[in-house]
C-alpha cells in the first residue's frame, strides 16, 4: 500500500495545484522527484482514439458498436466483452484512462450524440453502463462515466442550461451515474459542458459534493469536460478534481492563488491530489513512488525534465510533462470475430413478412441498392470517432457468401436517374436489399440533426425499390431513429445501429441467416418527430432547455399520452419463436427490506437456435396517472431484463430480483410547505394526505397493489402478476442500493 498521505504531504501548494490540471491535451503531470508518473487519457467509447485531436493523424483503432447498438444488445456480458476490447486498445496506445461510457439518455431523436449513448431508458442505460465499466476496469484501465449530467443537446452546449426538476433528475438522468458509482465502482467521472438549472455543473456542490460524493460515496476523480471549466474557487469547493485539458486555465496556478487569497482551503486541494494519486495507485502506477523530502517547487535545474519540455512558466519546474506514448494499436483477429458476433446481436429485425432469412436455394440475382450499400455507416462523429483499422465492403462480403452462382448488382441509387437505375435492377432481381441511413457527418458531437428524415431522397429510393420488387429488405444504418414512413411497404426491415467495424459482415450474416438478429430497440422509434416527448423543448431557447416532459422520457411518454409509435421500446423479432411462460414469485407481498424473486420459464418453440430478451416492467397502483394527492407515475417502467439463447426445443428459467427501489419514486420534498399551510389553515382544506407534502427528500414507496409485467417489448406483455407492496411514510434507507 502506497502511503498517499505522505506523498501529498511531500508536495508543496504550487505542485499540488499544478497536479489538478492536465499537463497537455491527454495527460497529467509527473513528479519525477517523488516517482509519481503522469497518466494518459484517451477517448472512448467505440475505440481508443489516441493522443491527438486531429483525426487524420490518429493511429488506427478497433471500432466496436456505438452506444445505441450496445444498448440494442440488451446484453451486459456482451457489452463488458466489447468494452474490454476497447480497454486493451487503450493500453496499446499507452493510455490508462478511457473517457467512456457515455450514459446520457436519448431524450430527443435529433440530439447529435444519441449514437454514443445506450438508451432512452434509465435502467437499461444503468445496467449497461455498469457492464461497460466492468469490461474496462478488469483490464487495468480506469473508465470515465460521462457527461454528468443533463447533457442531451449539442446546440449551445457550452452555455445551455438543462432546466429539470429534481425528481426527474434522480429517476431518469442521474440513475445511470448512480449505478456506475454504486454498482460499477467507476474510477473517474466527467462533468458535462451544460449548466443544470442555471449553474455550471463543475461549480455545483449540490451535484458533486452532496449527491455524488456524500450520498453515493464516490471517491474517484471528477474531471471537467474539455475546456468546460470557468470558475476556480466554485469548482474547487464543489469537488471537481481535475481540469482537462492542460495547460491549466482555472486550476493550476490559479488554484494556488485562490488558496493564498483564502477563497479555497488547502485541504480541498489536498483532497483532489489524494484522489488523483489514489487513481494512480488503483491502476498500479505508484509502485515507484516515494515520499522524499519536501523540496521547493522552484528547484528545477537546467536539464531537469520540466525545464527541458518547455512547459508553461507558472508550472513548478519539479513537475514534468510526460512524453507522448508510442502507440502500437493491434488489429487482433479475435477482436474481429467477437465484433462480428456482437454486431449481429445488436441488429433489430423490425419487420419480417417471411422474407428473412433469405432462402438461398434458387437465388440467382440480388440487387444491392443504396448510397450506404458499399460502405454502411459504422460509427458516429466527434470525439467518439476513431480511425478504424479497416473498412469492409458489403458487396464483397455478400458476393463471397453467396458464391459465384449468384449475381450481385450494386446500385447506389443517387438522384432521380439513379433511383430509376436501382428500381429496374430490383425488378430483375430475386431479392432487393436496400441499405439506407445516416453517417458520421449527420450524427456527430457538436451539433444536432435538423430532421429525423433520411437524407438525400433515400425515402424515395426505398419506395421506388420496394414498389419494383415485393421481396425487398431494407437495412437502416443510423445511430438514432429515422422516420420510416415506408416501413409497411417493405417485406423485411432491419435496424442496424452504428455497429462498428464488422457491420457489413454482420448485415450479411443476418440477412442470409448465418446469425440471429438478436437486438431489441433500446429507444422507441416514433411515427413522427412531432410526437416525441421533448418536441417543443428541443434544442431550447436562449440557452435554456426545459425538460418539460419530466419523467415521461421515451416509452413513458407515448404510453401516458396513448400515442401510437412506429416500433415500441424493446421490440425486435427473431428467426425462431420463443414462448414466455407465467412467472413464479417468491412472494406476493413485498415488505420493508424484502427482495422479490421472479422466475420466468422460457422455451424455444421454433426450429432454429435463437434469442429472446425477457423484459420485466413494474406498473404502479392506479394505472400511473396523476390524481389529486397522488404523484404522477409512468404507466410502467422497465426494472429488469435478461437475454437468453436457446436451441430448438430447449427451455430455461430467467430470474429477476427486485427490491423496494424498483417500486419507489423520488420525492424532492418541499421545506416551505408546512409554513404555507400554517399561515392558511382554512384554504388548505381538507388536509392532503401526508405523502402529498413531505419535508424530507428521498426515495419513497407508496403502499398498494403493483403489477409486474413480463413481456418481449413494452407493448407486448405476455404475463401480469400482482404484488402487494407494504411501503410506508418513511423514506428508504439512503444506503439502499438501486436494483
Ligand atoms: C467531449 C468528451 C470527450 C472530450 C475529449 C469533449 O468535447 O464532450 O466526451 O471525452 O471532448 O475529447
């Protein structure tokens, strides 16, 4: 065990303050005299980008599935397997901190970074975040859960304020972070660019100190998003540890000056350094550290590493910028195979009128159509974009799979003439495969999409081809929902979220039936943009984004409003049929501190090996609508899920465990209310039930009969079972972990 307190004590104020900011874009300072190394950070989440911001000079990287595609797997173990691949690539590039996962929610389909995030559902996002972190940290790399919190728009992202009530924050947007900290033991967290309720997140003691550190017990490193910090003393007191990138603007020398001016306690700086050193220690990087004698930070000599690197004049000469690591990324054959398998498991078969998997017997000619047919989009843009080791050609893979006896006509179908080139090719073919979608330019960090419609007349192309050949499969490659007004005109429709470097092989695997399309929708596909929950409150006005839909994100909105959707959350077809049997409950009553075990028998009743995602929703008493004296509850909320793979005829039992948090809501409480009532005893009559006005905030469980709904999507519920929940007037123990 390294004596971290002794190391902190061996540093003087200027050295400590300098350590609280990056040394450069991608690393922290080393203190050679104490054997403290610098540490290299890299983006995430689909690969290890490496130590440059300039895309063209990036070394190549593995490109795993983007967030939405990982979300579509509904498979924590697979997500952990994928993120471990990214972590190994980070090690190849000399990095020990990965800036991932992104756990913001799909609040609006046009958010530019939807593709990076897992889902519209907080619980699915939370469980996959924990899995992602596990995969990374088991490789000896620190994960960085980001962006804390309310970072769901790119427009004016440095200034916009996410205006949101605390209940919504707790139940939706904070939940994945809570899991990442309390279950995932994530080592680092990145604050977001935006403000929350008017105040920048790096400056918010409420979020950083009270909720993150005190309530959840986070003792890892809180870093700023790149250039997000503005205020020295506020952020220092709120609990931010590391300003990124360097050279420092708000911390570093400015932090030392703030301590000297009495605006920040030196103990706060010590705590930041202690947390940074603890991170290094957790990663095994302090083996050579020794708390030597305290020397003056001004003691740099000519020829000393600090002086030699020519670092900023206000950085103590005893600190040094570490040399940029040599990056030796490996393109591992085993990664290719794993990515191909995972990509297929993320594909969502939205519709299938019996065309898929293709019957290869008698197949003579295939028309492969669309601007994305040669190279389907595999990732999104911005800091999440890597230079993949390779790009696959879909026609080549299809030809290789179908063999010389099958002709594959490739038609991009661009423009009016191209669309007519495409329709006639489709007419002469046995099957048409249309690949449409967005790409890394349309879906990117830094800006939002302006329309949910496919670009470049691709809708017209789909219609032309589907009209020319009834045996048309459409594959949509996008990171977020697109309008699919033509969906019912297709014989089969596959949603391929940005599925990484093996997307093209996985598309072929799914279409010909070599692989099961085992994905389920992690986000609702709406009929129209105008139906979506945040419509009217996105991208906000005058740098304020009002989360006016509150708790009703995603399917919660469509269900509460009884709005039809194109395809519901959780939906996805299979090439086999799976029967979900009636659940068995360990008890029909849930008392304080109890845990409920729910067992669900599942049988593959079809002729092929296949997958099912068994989903468990909880519906509150009274159907979830807001009544006077009661709180709004969503109609139902996903609380657990499990993916199973079964051979034909095989059965298994899926088990879920639910505790009180699965039935609870957050009450932010209202300190003023008792006084208001005391002053107006006659107007507030009859007195509302105590649960309607609490003065202690926390998680509460209302008593009553709840329904467990077991199904294969939010709209396809196979079984319902009642549970009598005892609940009560007292808040749950804040130490109770979320399920
Ligand atoms: C992004 C972060 C990213 C950082 C470093 C920021 O612009 O918001 O997600 O980790 O840059 O590239």
